[in-house]
C-alpha cells in the first residue's frame, strides 16, 4: 500500500506530526512517501493520502489548499485522511474546526478529519505572528499529544491493511 503523507507547516511542528504519522504507517507495513504539498506531483501514484496543515487565522495554509485544488479529482478517487494542527494551550484554543476544512473535506471525500493541538514557541515566530499570538493571548508550549497522533495513524493503517 503506497501512502502519501503530506503537510503544510510554517515552523516545522506540523511537519513533525506528519512524520510521526508516516512512521506509524511504515511500521505497520505501508510504503510511505513524505512530501510538503508544493512538491507533490501526481497523487495518482499513491493508493491513499494523509494530508494536513497548520492552521493560521482559522485557515489551512495556502500550499495545502493549493494541492487540494489542483488534485481534487485524484484525491477524491482514493482514501484520504485530513488533519489540522494549531490549537494551543490548556484547554486548547481555538477548539473549533478551521474555517476552510469543510471545503477540503468535500473536495477530497476525506474519511476523517482530526484536529491536533500544536506547538507555539514565540522566539521562532515572525513579528506579525508574534503580534497575533500576543493579541489572542495564546499560550506558549508544545501541546502535541503524540499518543493521540500515533493512535490515529494506527487506525488509518488498520483500515488500509484490512
């Protein structure tokens, strides 16, 4: 089973989630390719796709949205799972779905969409991003739940390999 794992990531935390998903899929016997969305060529060469994005200002990043737009038919023709990364804090804020996920779900016929808490390190942020997280009083830290991420990936592997 050839699986593409792809995630748009601005500061690397979402890419790390994608890599964790890929590692679980590979451990379970899938042949996994990990690429950023802008490097994806023909989705048709894969049997399944896991696509994710960091969420900024309530939206998926443009490279992930562009991949969905240019490959919608190919994505809809195979099993697709989606994930978003971005809420931070205890409890995680914002807790609701990113604004554009409904369009992505519809375009890809995705089987599932999971929201994972993210990571916020102010020292790595650009000035505009620091201003935004200060304005919304976002809590700094690494809130990613690796057990939850691995369990979700294991469920995908189970579905694909049965």
